[in-house]
C-alpha cells in the first residue's frame, strides 16, 4: 500500500457503488486472487473516461474482463474496446464475463501474446486509439512502448497501472530482494522514459498501486 491504509479506507467509503454485475465480478475475481484494478484506480479511470470521452480504447491485460467491462460502462455510447489477454485460464473466464456484459458488442477480446498482437494491430492505421490502458506484464512495458506510441493518437491518453509496485520502485536497488531486481530496474527505466519523452506529457500519481497518466503532445 503506497498511501496510508487509513486514508485509502476513508477514500474508498466515498467511491460510487458499482452496478450489480460489476460488484459480483469484482467479488469473485478477488476471491480467486485475480489482480484486478483497485477501487481508487476504478474511480480514477472513470474520471479520465468522463473527461476524455474516447472513441477507441485499447487495454493490454484483460485478466477475467473486469476492467474492460468496467470501462465499457463509463465510456461514451459510440466507443469500442479492444482488450488483450494470453493466459487460457483467464481467457475462459474473460470470454464468459464479456458475453454477459451489457455492452458486450463493444468489447473485442484478442487472445495471445501482447507484443505480437500489438505489432499486428492496425485498426484504422496508426494514431487510431485515443485511450490505452496498460495493465499486463510489468517488465514488458518498455517493449510495448514503440507500438503504443504508433497506435496512440495526438491528444490520446495512456494510463499505466502498478508503476510504483507497492512503493518498492522508490527504494534503492540494494534494498530490493534479488528476485524483484529485474522488475525494479525495468519499471524505473519505463518511468524515466515516459517522463522524459518529448512526445509525451506524463504524471506519476500515487493512486492504487501507482499510475502514470500520459498524453501524446507530438
Ligand atoms: C493485472 S492483470 C489485469 C487485470 C485487469 N486489467 C483488470 O483490472 O480487470 C494482468 C493480466 O495481464 C496478462 N498478461 C501478462 N503478460 C501478458 C502478455 N505478455 N500478453 C498478454 N497478456 C498478458 C496476465 O495474464 C494477467 O491476466
């Protein structure tokens, strides 16, 4: 937890209630230990969707479909979502949950390795996505970035989740267990790159497990 637990608990009491189907899906995902977006992250995404009013969303990391279905509830009527997942056990559940979602016709689930699919993704050509939510293999984020930049439109929003890794990203490399050093290094490289790219304006925000919000300015 990167924000004081008491403060997070208080903020959570202010969050709007989820629609019944999302509440049930959230409950079952948490029971099964699926790492879905936290309450604070949900609110933040809902706010961004209300401000940006995107037309085309890409999500990398569908898990069991919670965040894709969540975003579909709060996106504009004419918006569509493409979401990517590679783990069969998760895909089985994501297919089922999406098939019951009220706006299922707006969600496309792509099955396979994210980097391979991102490279193939053409949609309406480059710059065709105005909202991208990155929530998959954390150590791969930097590898996804060239494709993300190709697909993101000018003025488009890129949101990346779990960038502060429960606060460990702020620790010195020597304070990190050997097991976590690779992700620590990769996440720091990703954050440095995002915050220093001329094409992006990025804010690192200590919400949930840490989020970056970037907009393509060039
Ligand atoms: C944190 S979970 C996503 C949670 C989901 N966004 C939500 O909040 O409901 C990350 C997901 O990314 C998937 N994933 C990780 N690496 C991937 C890759 N290289 N290609 C496709 N999916 C990947 C994992 O299988 C996992 O289900």
